[in-house]
C-alpha cells in the first residue's frame, strides 16, 4: 500500500475530513489532497511524526511502501486509549482505569483472533 492510500484509509477510519486533517497538520487542504492522490510525499520528517501522533501509529507505518499490514495490537490499544481519553473532555482516566481498559481490549482482541482461527473462546 502506498503512502497516499495509507493516509486516506487512516483519515477515513478516524472520521476526519481532508480539511480537518490539513488543519491538524498545519498544511493546506490541497497538500493533503495531493498526498492522498499520490501526487507527492511530505518533504519534512515532522509531517510523518505528526501523522503518527494523530493516528496513533508508528512513523514507519507511513514511511514504508507496499506494506499493508495492520498495526499491531499494542499500537491499536494505545490508539483506542487516546480516543477514550478524548471522550472525557477536560477529564482523564485514572491509571487503574487505563490498565483495565487496555486489558479488556486485549482480551477482546484474543477472543476475536481465536474465533477467526476457529478455536474456542471459553466464553
């Protein structure tokens, strides 16, 4: 998968418009459109760093081409935790609550994986 495809997929997954993403990156909407269309790539490493922060992914995810593997489970758990924190506008989760949420997400991940592989869930 190419950079532009990855960027578009992640933007849509998070529910952002090109305009919203361009604002978060301090770039023009036209620049984001060009990235997604594969017309050009970011010239500055800071853009890749910012993308990794926005989407909760490793920077290398955007730097490597032809790799369409999904981020690992731990990365996804961190991304979900960031989104849950955003739900508590002005508030935050306690470290204990974060641990319990992360544990529940990992449990759900492994249950889904076992189901996909045809194994028993124990539930």
